[in-house]
C-alpha cells in the first residue's frame, strides 16, 4: 500500500476513529510513531514471516512502519 492509497482510505473514516496495530502475541496497540525503514522483498519465506525484511543495500525500497507497543505497569 502506498501513502496515497492509505490517505484515501483514512479520509473516508470518521476523524475520531482509533487506529491500532496488532500486538506481539495477541491484542492490539496504539500507534506511537511512524518509523522510516529500508526494505527488500524476500520471495521464499515461511507463511509466518512478513514479505519484506530490513535491508540497507542500494536495491532497498523506502517504507514507513506504523509502530506501536504495549508498556507494562512497571514502565517497560
């Protein structure tokens, strides 16, 4: 998905709707930041891996990760 496609989808939503990302094992987290990444598609991965992996080579593509994580009560 490109930024243009995401913006189009987001513009159709009520402005107060919450946007989340999946948690590590289960559940959902608030988005805390947008992280810039360089990625490369890896075609022969197992189903439980993502299609892209971080890569710093000249063939890497620019991408943005919607990042969120849960902090437990101790502040970790």
